[in-house]
C-alpha cells in the first residue's frame, strides 16, 4: 500500500504540473557537471548543478576539433565552470507519440535547458562519486583501446552500462526479437557479479562474514561504475538491504525489500517514476517474486525457463505497449535461449576479458582471437532469425488497466491449473487493444510536424485504407567530420514511424512520393523498413533521381511495387474519391512536376499540392478551375514559398483551412509573409506545422474538427 500510494502520488503530482521554470540566470554563473553527459558531434550535452542546487540540462558547442578532443579525454564529472548563457524552452514534441524533451527533463529532476555561449574553468571538485565517474570514463577508453572493434559496443554495454556505440541496425534486430534488455545491466547481472565475487573470496580462504561485508561495501561502487541505471540501483539496493539485515540477524522477505527499494528510490528522486527503465525494472522484478509458485510446478529446466520468460514478459506487456506501441511475440521463445547465453557465457567472458586486458594484453588478444569469430557468427544468426511483432498502437489508459488486470487474473488461473481460463482471460483485452484503432467512423487527415518537410497521413473510416503522402527528410549539408553527430537524426525513424505505430497503423495501402526532393522522400526508406506498404506511387521520371535510390532498393527488398502516376488516375474507397490532377507528361523537371492529389468526401474537398509552384498552379486553374474552387482544405505548395500560392490561385480555391508544412524558424523563411497575407486578406484560416505542431483534421459527416499539437479548435 505504501508503494502504491507513493508511486501514484508522485506520478499524479508530476503529470499535473508544467516543467518548473528555473530561476533567471545572472550574467555569469557557476555550473558543476554531473556524471550524466554525452559528447556527440559538435555538442556537449548533459546535466549540471548550479550553486543554489538547481539541476539544468546544459548544451555547449565546441569551437574546434582540438577542443572536442580535449573534452573527450577528460571526465567532466565534478568540473566547475563560470558560465555565460541563456535559458531556452524545451522543443515541443513533434506529436503525441514522439520523444518529449519536457518529460525527459522531468524524469531527470532538471528544471530547464541552458545554452552556453562561453565559460571558464574554475576548479575540479572531488568526491567518491566523482572519482568513480572518472574511473568509469577510463574504463570506457580502455575497452575502446584493447577490445576488438566489433566487441567494443557489447563490452561497454554489459560492463559499464554504456550503449552509445551500439550499431543501429543490430540494436533494431535485438528489439524485434525482444532481447534488447540483455544489453542493459540488470538484476541478473548484478546477482551474477555478486555471486562471482563471493565465491572468489571464499575460494581464497576469506570467511563468509568478511566476504559479505566486502560485498556490501563494493556493490554501491559497482552501481556507479555500471552507469547507475534504475535496474542497477534496484538490484544493488535490494541485495544490500537483504545482506545487511541478514548480517544483523533480522528477517525480511524479498518482496518487502523490493518495496522498500522502490519507495526509497521515488522519495530520493521523484521524477524517476517517469523513467521507462525504472517502471519496467520494478514491474519485471515483482512478476518474478510473486510468481514463484508457478515456477515450482514446472518439472524441468526448459519449462521453467519458458515460464520465467512468459511471466515476466506477460506482466510488462501493457507497459511496453503504452511506451513503445508494439510487442515482440518472438521474445517469449527467444529469451529461453538468449538469457542464459548472455548471463552465463557472454557476460562472464567480458568480465574475464576485461581483467585480462589489465593483466596481460597478449593473453587477452589470444582469447579474443578464438571468441570474436563465434560472436560474429551469433550476430549473423540474430540477423537471420525470424521475428514477429504485434503492433496494435498505443492503448488507452483504461485498456492498459484492463490488460494488467487480465494478466493478474491469468496468473491466478495458472496457479490453480485452469489453463483454458488463463488463455481466454488474456485474449479478451488483447483483442480489444488490437481492434480499437479500427473502430473510428471519421476520416482523419494528419499533417505531421517533420520540420522543414512534408508528411501527410490520411486514414479512412474503420481503417478501410491508409494513405501517406511524402515522408519528410533532411536537406543534409557537407560539414567537417568532427562536427557530425555519432548517430544521424532520421525524420522517418524518429518522427513518422512512431506516429504510425502509435496509431496502430501496420500497413500503408498507398505511399505517395510527390516528387524527388530530400525533404519529401528521405524518410521513406526508414518507414518501409518498419511499416508494410502495398504499393508506392511516384511522379513520372523521378525514379532516376539519386535521392530515390534508397527507397527503390528498399522497395525491391520488400517486393513493394512502385508505380508512376500522372493526371487522370482515379480511385474510390468507400465514400471518398481520389484524383491525380497533375503532372500531365513523363518528363520530370522538379517541383512543378509534383503529384497533385485531389480528395472529395461528400461536401469535403481537399487538395494536396506537394511543392507545386506558379506554373503548376496556373495549369490546375486552367484545367480544373470549377473542380478546385472553394476548397475545404489546402496543403499549400512548396511550404508557403513566394513561388507558390499565387494571388489568382488563392482567390480561386479559397480554402476554409490551409496548412503550411514548414519547420520552425527555417532558413528559407517559409511560409513567406507575403503568402500568409494573401490568405489573411481573405479571412482564410492558415496553420503552420512548425508553429502549431502536428495538425489533425477529422471529418465526421458535415462536421470538421481541427486539432493542433499546441492548440485546439472545433468547427
């Protein structure tokens, strides 16, 4: 009851307040760095503490490559600088399913973001925590210098909880198989390290009492070196508590120890209740503690391994769907093999290998020579393993609660050996979750905030069809190698895919690439890697453009047909009709050859113009004047550039709503002031994705609802 009370009150408290605005900063102020920071490209980002105890997220830009190298070889923990800078507001999330900087700051207990303009080093503070952070930094560099390159990322993840160097493709393969957690230092890892330490001391003649005391002293040290993730501190605190009380001849059950650990963690750092790792770690641990009776009913190690995986995965599945919108069905079976493999082979090997690199590097290299081919072979097997993902979207809160209740009821039936009842009680909420995204009777048109680019998602009633127009993307400019981030920002993977998965969209019926510009098509390849597509429509001649190569290669890999479309193509779906109005020839010349889609549903009329400019608009007026007059919705051409939305075109179409898909404070000045005035002078409402956020329009009969991420309107 104490755990539930503390947890719920903390969550409600932080969920109902806005991020606290930090105190105004003076012209110069001291900042002391914590051990939670990262260097990527030209930026140093992390958390630092002010003299009045405020925790801030600090961003510093390196002025030269040499300066970056100096910082990379220095432990920032405890470094104090006299800084000059300004507070900035956290960027709003692109949509409801995207990363939220505000929530991230809250979970870390930070009150704001400060961008440093200049600073001067003052002093290096010392403390046991700072010393251990420096030791962790040295271990990270040591692993990079002594381990073979293919083994560095795994060793850093398993030994010190550092996952920055994980390969994106391999990491996604682990996610699809449901074994990503093996690269996080977990309770099982802490237990194994503790057991190895105790057994090692006992073998050299140390008394059990002294070995226990030594472990109690060293475990917190290990927790800091291992990165201090919630799963690490959960395991360390429970082991510490149990061993201390056992040493004092007091008895405490494991579930009480877990509850005390949870309550203490939340009281010390209330924002941690929002961290996904914290939630999953304690919930998974609780599932194992309270399901011991189910495990005792198994007759052999194989069935016991299956039930351990089954119970753990089952209890956390509502939480996984809430945060990630998908669940790996493969994980129920793959973990039976990979959990013992990582825990009793791969982790011990890395511990022994790390020790050998300090003792005898030639001997360590001999060990690596035999292990590396085997580990590379396992990686190839992981890439080749079949997987099955369930992607029902983000369930509502009441469905998550229903799913959790069904899991608890299922456990009761398993304990009483009523397996048929257990299956039925599990299936009911799962079916509800799966079908819930398809039960809406309205048409939804969403203009995603993808920065300076275009991406529009059209969902027809009851998911009869889903059409996606463009995929966003970045116009990447050449820069020096040292300025490039460790991992590229990918619009398709980080904005579009989370939106589609959050909505439970598993298949795109038609993916439309209006034309071959990076800000419209670069993200398409990343979407195709994660979301099924039935067919792709492109404007004639555009496939020859270099920017289309990645999409073409990925489409061939997934056997998705690519069809060139032009003026005259018509199709009907339910009450909605779709027409391609442009282009009219097969010679591709750029923006004015954008695929232009016209949509009509009863009285609702919409026009999606890609990057169409003056000439294209004039042609539309000449050929389709009566059809496109007095639109309901217009996706303005070319992000609101001066070369589009000409006076005569705006006068003809007179849309009730106009959307400019343009990034906030973009370098092109889109939408241009003159263009916006053309609509304003006619009292026509305009919205901009960069300012208003992701914009969703719902059509229900003759009623339209317009909802933007930053504000709501109903008409």
